[in-house]
C-alpha cells in the first residue's frame, strides 16, 4: 500500500480544515480509481513550515517524495495525476514529472527507495 500524507499542522491560506482537504483528496482518488492503491492520512509537521501545505508520497520499497506549497483544493487534480505517475514508475522513482502539473514545482525532496539488502 502507498500513502499520501498531508501535514496536519500546516495553515492553509483559505483556512480550509484538514478534514475537508482529506475528503476532497479521497473523493478525487476514488473518482480516478486509485483509492485501492493509496491510503490518505495526516502527519504532524513535515518541516516545510515556510511554504505550507506539505504533502508526501511514500510506499513500501518505493521512493518518497515531499512537496511543499501545495494549494488545496486547486492542486488536487495534480496530486491525483502524480499518484498515477508514482504508481507507474519503477520503484516509485519519477523521472519525468511533466504529468504532475504544478506539483512538479513544489517538490522539496525525493528519496530513493531503500532496498531490503540496505536495511539493518
């Protein structure tokens, strides 16, 4: 299972609550038939407070991507397209972010997947 995590402590410009944000994102993933591939959740502070809202993609054996400056609800369709691209990419490593829309300009970190031989 893959996850999309939204920072619970980020303040959104329009003061939309995190529950409203999660609901909109979850509905959009359902509409795109990606809800079985991604769990949506929250986490306290991802350390990008200077550019809220922070969001991350992660999955077992897959790369982790951290974004900041994400705007809800405007970027929801780009998040869904990034989710699709993430699923299609080998080990989650996105080489061509053209399909990610504005989100590609919000990327703050991409961390390669840790191989099982590297663990421990």
